[in-house]
């Protein structure tokens, strides 16, 4: 059965590591749905969160292949009910012909915050799971959205 899998990988913080990780996925014909990378608490290492959609057999193969890479120090398969997964979305809204109260209500409803406000536009941010971000997009008139950017998922285990 095809489902979404989230993998947390601790790697050396060196140039070329991300390219080697993504090449592994390309060579094996695995699709990356989302990838986020950032320094870990120790600046010598980076944390890579990869979300992929495949069957259980393929995710085992992915983890096995990742474990063979010399740049990879740690791999953690994150289980849906035992992790926190969030992303950030920035939305720029056209305010030329839009009721300001309407946009402020949307921002409030989604626990967002205004990042930048200009005469003809407002940029706001929301943080949440993928479903929340997708629901925001479906809730808004696409003609109002001037620009949209989302980070991709970052995640961690909540188990100790």
C-alpha cells in the first residue's frame, strides 16, 4: 500500500551531501514529496527531513541505502502518531479591492500573523501541519493570492 513516510537524517554539514542524498532517491526512482535541511544543534551536522510516498518495502530499501552513505550519521523513521510535523506558509494577498477585515479574519482563524503590510498587499504567515496549510489555500479565493511560498515539512519524534 502506498503511503507517506517521513525520515529524519543527521548528516555531515558539508557541501555536496544534499546532492548525494537526492541522487540516491533519483537513481532508485523514489519521489521526494518534501525536503527540509538545517543545521542541527552542533553546527558540524545538519538535519534533513525527507517526506516520500511509497510502499513499506520501498521505504525499508531507502533507509537501508541511506545507511550505507558515509555522510549519514543517524537515520530515524518517524511514525505518524509519534511525531510533530509542521511547515510554514507565507501568503501575499492583494489588498487593492479586498476588505481588510475579511483578510484579518482569515489570518486570525488560521492563527497566522502579519509579516509585512503595504498599501496594496499584506504578507502573512501561518504554521501548521500540511492539512492546515492545504485548507488555507482551498479557503481563499485564488484571485486574492499574489504569491505563496511554503517551507516543506520539518518534523521530530515526540518519543524520548
